[in-house]
C-alpha cells in the first residue's frame, strides 16, 4: 500500500506545491503591478505552464548536451 502523502524526499521539485505557489504569487503580483486583471485560476494555470516549459527546455538542453558530448557517460 502506498502512502498518499509523499515525504519531501519522495516528491520531485516539479510537483512541489511551494514551487508552484511561489510561481503563482509571482505571476499574480506581476499582473497586478501591470494593471492586468486575471480571471480566477489564471495565475495557477500560467504558473503550471511556465514550470512545464522550464522543465521541458531543461530536458532538451540536457539531450542536446549529451548528443554533443564526446566522452561516454560515467
């Protein structure tokens, strides 16, 4: 039986509610400062999409770096 509440060690950084909350707060604060009124839930969706984009670009960067590497992975 798996534990429904994962310990911090078991959770990845991408699944961290702290990371998502910080991104959500930053997006909401930036929108407010620019005078943009966001609909309910828009900041959370934007934060989730931004985190997914950063992770995807990071994985692409790793793949390109590994493809260009001339030595084997140790």
